[in-house]
C-alpha cells in the first residue's frame, strides 16, 4: 500500500498543525475508533467501447472479504476538532451475466481511502453540537473487472487521486448514556470527479472512556481517468465500532 505525500503531510498536520493557534491552557481530548464496515459494494468502469460493473451484496460481503482494516482518530481542543479516518479493503467476487457470450464478471478490488478534516464548532447547547468541516479524501484503487470466460476481455483502473471536501457533523444527546452522530461531506468540485458520504450512528457510552457505536454509512466516488475511462465506486451498509476516549 502506498501513501500519497500530500496525505502524509495532512495526517502530520492533524497532530501538530493547529496547536499554536489555540489557547495554551486548554487540554486536548482524543478518541480512537476501530470499526467494521460490511457494505454492499458496486464498482464499474466505463471505457470507450464497453462498460462493466460488478456488485457484491451485503449478505456476501464478509465471505468475499480477503482483508480489511478500518480505524479513525480524533483530537479536540475547544471549538476545534481534527479528524482522520482510514479504510482498507481487499475484495474479490463474481457476478453472473445474462446472455450467451459471457458467463459472468470477476471483480478484484483493492481500495485505500483516507479522510482528513479540520472542524470548527458553530453551534452548541445542552442537547446538540454542530461542527462545519473542510478536508480531503485520498482514494487509491486497483480495480479489475474481467468478463468470464475470456479474462482478457475486461477493464481495469490502478491509480490514486485526491478530492477536497466540505462537511458537517452534528451530535445529539438522546439520554443519559445514549447519543447520536450525523456526518455528511461532499467533494470534487472540478466536474470530472465527485464524491460524497453520509454516516448516521447511535452511540452508547459504557463509561467515561469507552463507547460502542452502530449505524449506517454510504460512500460514493466517481473518477475520470486520463485516457477517458470513468470509474464509479459505491459502498453502503451497516457499521459497528468501539471508541476509546482519552
């Protein structure tokens, strides 16, 4: 797995970048989350002469998962928050296709997605906190779609790109230990690329340090390759994780 230099700089900035601008007497608060995202996945590549698409259903997501790692980290000081989220998945699956020429589509999909944000609190009362955010999404993929039985008849994309993002996070107090979080972002802005995501979770605080989160996440990206091919990618499904606050 390679990491874009721009992303590496952005991640380093989360740890060091904004501290001098904040009041020195404020304490930093941190949280680390490990989570499992088992989504329905649809990816497609459109070339000059053909288009191929593969879809992995939610019910088959875990059985077709070759490897995955997912985690997030946050740092908060006063009205400022800095967030980083990393998701790596390696999937392989097959779909049947109608018609007499091909039996199916083989999909091999390896993706790394890094989201980084700086967020600022714009509203707060005892029951809700609202932040606006700006950041970037780094998307790295090696996607290969092959028509079966002729594996040479297929399309592939192997590259990485970065999209700027704007977003919003709202956190709601629901009960003594229960809260809810809504997060949305949108990026692209140049006409060729577009990406956005939405996530909704219900959060249960076990104690002051540990929290369990469960909800739903939707993430999509469209990217135009230099040679005219266009790749689309969508994942949606349940997400569950555990957060440690320190």
